[in-house]
C-alpha cells in the first residue's frame, strides 16, 4: 500500500463496496448487541472490538453507515454527521482510509450530456 493521497473532485460520490456492505452488516449487529448492555463503556468496547477485527478504527463504522444509502460526496456526508461532532476533515480522512482498504468505492461519473444540435439559418 502506498502512502500517496487519493485524488478526487468535490462532486465525486462514493458508495460501499461489497466488502463495505459486509462491514456495515457486522457493525449493525455489534451495535444492536451493545444496546442491551449497561451503557457507553460497553458500546465503545463493542465498536473498538468490531474495528480491530477488520483493521479499522472504531469510528469507521459511523462513516460506513453514512455511505450505506448510496452515493454521497464527502461534503454531503460531513453535513449529515455534523450532529456527531465530526469535522469535514475527519470525514475526508476516513473516506481516504476506507477507499484504500476497499470498503468504499467511487461512483463512476455520469455521462456528459450531448450538446444540442447547432442550427444554422
């Protein structure tokens, strides 16, 4: 794995890969199981254990769930996660990390619409 930055434009949308979809399913199961526990410490421990089992940070589950509903840009995800006290830089760093490990994938750019025919009269 190289340390070079992933480059993409502001309008680039990302979605979960098959590997990312599996990770979200396991994250959801872990979070559901932690709800029956006795508070925040158990919740944090469950997230940390989940992340460690996949080589991810505990917070990566939050980012993966955000991209579960389909194509989102980094700025859309950051806006949706503002209530979680997550900065736009943290979201961008997470996207780069999740792209490198194959959990996210960029959506192909939409085709450029054809120019209207020219009329000469």
